[in-house]
């Protein structure tokens, strides 16, 4: 603790970046995507590379080890240690130089692969080491473990595409590592660096024969140090290739020079189906002869799990025929698409020549589904890239465990290897999942184990030893893509021999004699099954806790809450910076605290007692969840289904129970209860907006930002004109008049009634069975953790709506968050048939109209309202697959060009954007893409957003009025009526 305190004090005094030594922050950096957990002494998030190097120097002076970290997605435990973690991903993520003509670039190590490729794309270039974690993997991390990606068959590995690196040795010597001659005559470097290079080249000369004899002859060999980069036959030798794959144990990388390639312009996929897994593996060696750029395996288990994941189910439905035991996705990407189509035909012919046919028996059943549509190709690629998370979506204690998951064997042996590996799994009472790089003989193989159980840990050890013995027999590599880390380093002696391992130690000692840089990886590693290093240590326990929502789909304490929290495997899909919605707060702050993974880790540590007593309801937990906007994106986009919005409700409920409610909680939560009274005194209720003094007072006492105008109450709230509206005998529909549209924007409800009635529908507007205030979904209560009050509101709503649902009448709503509460939160609070029926019949306004239009029942006379509209989707619409209908409905409007804004959360998120402590984050989220897109829109372009909060954020940030789709359709009806009654409309057309 003396060292840690001194280290923290010095870092805080000399750095401008974040210095994190509290237990909650250190816990968030204690894990990566492996099954290990080691709490660091502290974390630094440097703002500049000079700060990063200063952190290294201070740690060295204090005798503290240092571990560099990028996305924290290591499968093998490379990025966890008990020293100082230096996170390079937030600030050190720039392209420093680009030579587009020469196809090279120099980058900082914290740049994310997808972000790099987005910037390169406008130059027609990309960096092709396309790892499945490309949305969050940093170049520094990829260099650290010599990443390969799915297309290494053509493009090679990280090592093949790294030209040079700049790095600091542990002693602070900053040097360039690149191509050198054997006599070092071309090296300009300090004497100490020249001496280091000389010693390494001498080692290569001395050990050349041993290296040739012991290093596996497969491309996917990323274990140990790349000593083969030092041998004379590879002259000139590239010293950077010794750093690639070194897992941060030799030097601290500051710059990486990369080789770039032209972007892929045309693709064709052949999805080869097999009724037998063995036959699929045996076929891979033949399919690669057609020179595809990738052959990727998807097994039966992954297909089955994918069918249950909303974002992947349509892809699988379109690409998979019948019930295959495995498919191989064969990708061709020649410059000329005609060449790709020729090879696709040759693929079908080859499958026939190998004896496969759609009418054959199981062993030789199969064929090719050809995929040429770009959107479906992208969907298949996304599904394959999400392989790990798809496999980890099993809702059970046992999960596919990564420890033999990227062994590589020569292709002719792949079928026998996998068959024998399955026998090993069966011998130890389990089975495994297999997918990924069949073209390289490198499959991601994960036996299903529960590492909370000693017997399963022993089984893991035995499986590892037997699997690695098979790999050696086939002259393969036990580390084929993800490196060594804690999980495989101890096996180097049996893989390479004691002499090579001694060479590894010599390299480590020569580079880092003090053992400062990420020790315990590659050399002098602990036992891989040392449970004291596990995430689930022998004493891991979660005490029983009382929860408010239904978590019964998961195992563990709290009715399954434990299992739901533990579904996070740390793979970091929530760290993506573009595409989809998840995770909007992380996109704004780039802080580990503010990403779904960081929150889930904190929850797991809290409920298991690792953050002290009452951590679940603590101030630190509230700070962890403060910027979670409950957008529900993680529910949809996290392939393991981590629903942080739902988990946040549990934390808020625990907080309310132990600490009570703040004034702000009461104002937000109880809005439906006092809205009627406020509307009767609207001028008085709105006085705060007009008075700067009251704004500041309100900020002080209630935490509502003085910089925000609150939604204005109005005296003419929406009151149903009758119990039912529309033509007698029309098809029936219930309109849910939610609190927000009812009291703030009744125009939307008026417009919806107009549209539905014009479409010939009989619209019912039910009232509470026992009278009293209007119906409400309870959403505001849930946002304050008042689950019992929310349930009371939903009970009233279900009583009113259930009779209609029982007769199959659709329940339609305008506010996405309110209507979709009936499909989501309601199911977590009630399991009875009435609640299920209401949820099953709940549709957004657009979902209902699209369904009716597709059935040929929607007849709306619509006229021209504008040439163009830009549309922002509500987060919940996207999460529940309800946004596409918005686009479809708007395309019913004549002449309207619809453009969707590629946006994450608007940042308002209910009451979030009104908070004094969250206002800035709210604006940052909006400024990422939404507000700039609206500002760019022509003044005559319609701006459309269904969410009440979204419309307010757009108005506050751009002074543009955004419209609900219902109002746009009502305007279109008006234009059609005007046109039909105008004199010009009655004149005969002259064409």
C-alpha cells in the first residue's frame, strides 16, 4: 500500500490525464475477455504519449509493473496484472502520418481498427487484419498478440502487415524497431539499442537450426516470441516483428507503421452446407484451392443460438437452408465481380465433385447457397464476427470457455483433429463449440464448462494437456491467433522445447531486466488453472438478494439477477464507436466506467461483495450508472443480451429502498400523478421556464439544469372525444394515449386519431376501470426505481386493455418508450395471461400501419407534403426492431424522399438531459451525429422523430421543430383533401 500510495500521489501531481485508484475503477480494469481477474494497483488514462511514458517512468521508479491496455478484449489474460494499467484507447488514437500512394500509415497504438479503416476508406485503402473485434480492438493490442483476422489467407497476420514500430524500453530508451541489415550499418540509434539489436541477431544466428526444427510450419503460429524474425535466412531482419506478438512484455509501443491494401470492392459468398461436421472439416482443404480470401466455419450450435438473437435471426433465415451440422462461408473478393461469380460457380461444381448434394443422406448432404446481395453479405459477416458473444449467450452456469480455442493444425489434418478433440471433450463429460477460420486450420474451439466448480477446472486442465498433445502430434501451433497470456504461456516448454523457452527468457531478460513490463506472460507464467487468478475464485459467492423484476431466465441469486449480470463476458461489443446505438454514453466519454461492460463488471463485483458492503446501493454505484440513458441498445446489440437498462432499475430500486428519493426522483417519477393538477395551473407551473432566478433555484434544490427549459404544461390536454372514434363497423384498434403526448403534445394524438379514422378504423380509447386519472405505463416510476408504483400503473392499464387484447384488438401507441414498456417491462412484472395478451398485441403506430398496409387493408388518401425528410429513430424503436416500419410508413407519402440519420441516442433520454449533472453528457451524445445532421438539413426538409425526448433535444440543439410520424401523415391527408377539392383538381388532365 506504501508503493501504491506513493505511485498515486506522484501520478496525480504530474499528469493531466485520469488517475484512477479507487476500488470501483480498479475493479473495472481487473478483467478482460478471458476468465481471469487480477485487480491492478491503479489505472492511468494518459492524454498524451509523453504522459504515458512518464507514467511508465514513475511506475519503474516505484517498483511497480506496467501493463499497457487497448480495448481490453484479450481472450487469454494478456491485459490483466496487479501493477499499473495504462489505458491508451481514450486519447492516443490518431493517424500520425498517411502515405496513400505508398500505401502506408503511422498510427498511435490506441486507435481502433474500425476507426482507422473509416478514415482510410476515403483514400480507397484499408488495413486488412480484420479481427472479429474490429469495432473495439486497438492497433497496439493487435500488435501485442499478433492478430490475424478472418482473411489472413490472402493478407497475412499483423506481423506481415507491420513495417516498423517506435517503442520505449522499460528503462525509458525510446527507439525505432524496423528493418535492419545483419551488420546494423543502416541503424541510427543509441548505443544501447544497437547493442540490443546485435544481441538479438546473434541469438538468431545461434539458434537458427533449433528455431527451424521447433517452430510450427503453419501461418497461424503466434505463440512465444517471434525468434524466426532474427535468423539469417530472413535478412534483412525486421526488429518490429520481434515486438509483434510480445504482449507488451518487451517494450512500450508509441507508434506503429502499417502496410495498407486497396479496399475490397466486390464480393461473392458461397455458404457451403454440410450434414456432417467431419465432412465439412475435410472439405476445407479442397475449397481453399479456389483461392478464396476466407473460409469461415459456423457450426450447428452457433446457428441455433443465432436464431434466438433478434439482430441475427433474419440473416440466418436468409442464408441457411435446412438443418446443417455445419456451414463453411467461402468468400471471394477479386477486383472484377465477374471473376467472383465464376469462382462461385466453380465452388458449386467442386461441392458436387466432392459428392455433396441436397438430396443425399446425412453424411454427404449439402450444397451451396450463393450470396451476392451486399446487405446480406454484411449481415453474415457481422454474425460470424460476433461468434464469441453468440456462443456466450447460453443462459446457464456453464459457458464455452476459451483456452484451447485457437490451436492451428495443417488443413489435411483438420477433420481428424476436430473429431479427436470432440472425443476428448466427451471423455471429460462435456461438449464443445467450434467456429471461425477453417481456411487456416484454426478453429475457435470452446468446451462448455462451469469454472465456478473445481471439477470443471480440473477438466479444463486435462482437456488443455490432451488437446495440446494432439496439436503437437499434427505439428500445429497451440497459439493460433489470440496469443499466450496467462492461459497458454506455461505450455511453451512442451510445445517448443526447453531450449527455445530458455531463448524466450533470454529475450525478456535482455529487453526488460527489471521485469517491469507485463510480467507473467510468455515467460515465467503462473499455472493456467491457478484459481486465485480466476474471475470466479474459489471463494466467489453472491449472497441472496431481493429483486423487483423477473430474472428467471437466468441462474443464480436474486432470482437469476446474478446470472444476468454474469452474462457479460467482457468482449467489449459495447465499445463500438459507430453503427447501431450501443453504447451512447461511452461514445461521448470514452470512459470504461460509462460503457455497458464497465457497468456490468461493477455490478458483478458489487453483488459478490468485492466492493464492500452495500455496494449495490452505494454512491459509487450510482456514479457508475449515472450516464446510462436506459436506451435499451445493449438489450438488442449485445449478443449476450446484457440489458443494462433493466439492471439499472434494480439498482435504483435498491437505492430508493436504502437512501430514499431525491426531489428530482419524485418530480420525474410522479409526473403522471400530478400532471393533471399542473395542467389546470399551467401558467404557474411554467413560471420556472420564464424566470432565470427560478431556473437557478430549481437547479440548486432539484438538480434540474438551469440551461434547460422544461416541457411546457398546457391547459388543453388531450381528452378523448368519446370512448370510440371512427366509422362504426371499422376494424378495431385501441389507441394508448400516453402521458407525454397527452399533456405536452396533444397534436400527435389528434393526428393519430385523424389518420386511423381516415383509414377506416374504429379507434377505442379505454378509460381506467375504476375511473380516476388517465392510464399510464409506469415508465417514469421505473426511471426512479419505484417499481411497485410502476406495477400499480401497469395493473390499471392491463385491466383496461386486456378485454380488447383478448379479442385480438391491436393496442397502438405513439411514444415508443411507453408503448414498448408493454412488450418489455410488463413481462418482468406480471406473468399472467392478461399481461401476456396485452404485450403480444402492443404495436407502435408505424408497426400497426405497416402490418395493415402489407395485408392490403390500409387505404389512406395521401398528398405531397415535402420533397425530403430526415428521420431520427428512438432508441427503443431500434432495440425492439420497430424502426424499419417508420421508414416504410413515411415512404407511403407521395414524393417524400426519406433519409435516416445514422444516430445513437439523442442524449435527452427522458429526464436524463434535464439533469444538472448530466446536461453536458446529454449534449455530447446529441452532437456526435444527430444535431449536426439536423443542422445540415435544408430548411424545407422535414425533421421527424417519434420520441418526445428526441423532439425536445432537437429543438433545444437546433431550434428546428421535429414532427411525429402521425402529424406528417395527417398533414399528407390534409394536402390530399385540398388537392381533391380545388378547382384545378376537377379539371381534366392534359397529361
